[in-house]
């Protein structure tokens, strides 16, 4: 049995974006870069008919970009691909240098503000007008817009595009849930705590999470806890660098204290600070954890690897019936300001959002909602799958106006240089919640002022 899952225009319009973060400072960034795509184009560009090789730099471990590129070449045989892959931690630190010294046509992007300030990304306004992206729900593209100077986010020119909308929440192993008597997802934070305590007592690791390397995965449950304890609006203000915004608030201290309580209770693997993302996924698929705070980009994978044994729910609020929030973000890709095949790369990005087969791949492989016009048709999704659950959850977040950017996306350096080491110290007992937030805020202030 299948169904067609669709968000209406109003619901989709409230979804806003975010990705992960990058290192600050761009080698070669002071040199003048080629000018942006013109404000108007005579016609929407194509890839033509002559042989083209698109160079792409993507995140390893995620099949969606490769599946899309393969299908694109089937439809446009003159286009070949040269794809380089790295872990996101590597892309995070190397983005400025790669864009300056060895620019790809398409690149999976970390936080974009500093890249724009250093003239490393192509202005996409001309493409947006030519392809009609400006007629899509405005906040689909909001996170990828920057005002002149690259300081104010959420407005101004467009510098990136998404392959789809991703959203985070909590996956759970249904067989392990049955063992502790959890017949339905928790509806409050207290119920989630109770399920974790029961799992721990039953010898089941409550939370499968990563926190090793340069990308601390505890930022996922931490931000979910922040949204449970307080409104999401101030979190977005901080990420968007609104004047006077701070992450060091009473409700965020409560959230960080709650995360520390989970750590001290032994709800994570003892070696979590040595666990990378791929290892986390492998362990979760093997049944080594009840819950996992992660994103819908894994929905298609989990539908295959753990068919019928995975559920998904949004982070529950503190109070029964309270509004819910989640990180909801486009899988962001940009075009280098020095790209050799910028027109073809832009044509590909438009194809991803508008071609029926590409949209089907976005849902079935990517597990999340495609970009594009609000009335664009959605592929059929099988009832009872994780993908169906994550798409339904996205509609709930839209209804509650609960979309958040990612806290790791506030500045170019905040994830690798601040959140990750601070969260690793929290696990090691070398940091406390109040001082963690003060430290992150201090780093943020210096980065916003000096990046």
C-alpha cells in the first residue's frame, strides 16, 4: 500500500534551512573573484550537447548525490562526473582552501557566510530568475541568502541551493522498544527519560550517538533538548547572528544540564568520544542502541537495512501537547565562483528540484522532502516506512512553525572549534553545562566580530 505525501504551500513555506559548519579564513580569499551570475539571463542555461565533465566535491557515506548524478547522466549522456568524497569534518575544515585553490563546479557546503565574504561562492541570483526559483516558497532558500558583505543571513542574494530538505529527530529500534514495553513514541521529555532508564536497566544502550573527530554528534540531542525547554526563535536568532543574540540562556543551560544527566547516567556508549558517524550507524543498525538522534537522510537506508524495525518521532516537548521543533535544512550545495561549468551545475540543481525521477530519488534515497515549487507532485511513499514517518514529521514541524537552523551553523568555525571540543569535554567530565555555553558564546562573539 502506498500514498502520496504532500505539504501544502503554507506548510512548506515555513521550512527554513541549515547545514553544518566550516573553518574560518579563506586562503586566496583576498584576490578578486569572477563576478556573480548577472541579474538577468537571456534564457535558462543548459548543459548543451558537447561533452561536459562536472567536478563535484561531496560528503562520503550518503548515497543521494551519486544516485542523482547517475540518473542525470542517463538523461543527459554528454555529462560525465568527476566526484571527490570526504568526511564532513574534512570538508568543514577544507572548504575555503578547496574553493580557492582547486574549485569544483559543485560542492557540498558547510556554513556559507565566510565563503561569501571571501568571494568563493557564485552569486546565483541570475539563475534563480531564469529558472524561476524566486517563485518557490521564500524560506526554502532563506538560509542560503546573504546580504551584501556576507554578514546578514536570511536575506539578500542567493549563494547556494539544496538537493532536498533534511530534518532531524529520533529514530528508534522497534524490537528493543518492545523489550522495555514502549509501544508508542514518547510524547513528553519525561516519557523519553523513562524509556531510557528502562533500557539501561534492561542492559540496552539507550542512545546510539557519535561524538568523535571534528564533528560532535551530541550537538543533535543538545539542540533538541534546547527546543524542548525553550522556544526555537531565539536559537535561530543566534544562528543568524542577529544583534544581541546569545546561546547562553537559562533554558539552554537547563537543556545542557539534561544532556549531562544522560551522560552521567551512562545512556551513551562509553567510547562515544571515539565514535564517528559511520561507526554510529553501523552499531545502530546492528541493534546496539534504542534511540539515535539523527536526520531523515538515513530514512531510505534504514528502510532497507532494518526494514520494519525502525520508527521515528520528533523530539518531545517538556509539557504534554507543547509545540515541537527540529533542525530542518536544505542539503546545501554551492557553485564555486571559479567553476568551469557553472551553467551546467546550475541546470543540474534545477533538475534535482523539478524532474519527476530526480524528486523520486530525493524521497526514496534521500528520505526527505524535495526542493521546488510548493505544488510540485510528490512521489508515492509506502505506508509504514520510516520515510513516510519522517515526511509526516516534517509536516508537523511546518504546522508548529518549528524549523530551526543547526547550532553548528552559526559561524564558520563554531562547530569544529567550539561545539565539538566543548561537548567532548562535557563527556569527559572536564566541563560543566553553564561554562560550556559561556565558552561557546565567547567564541561566537569573537568569530562574529572578527571572521
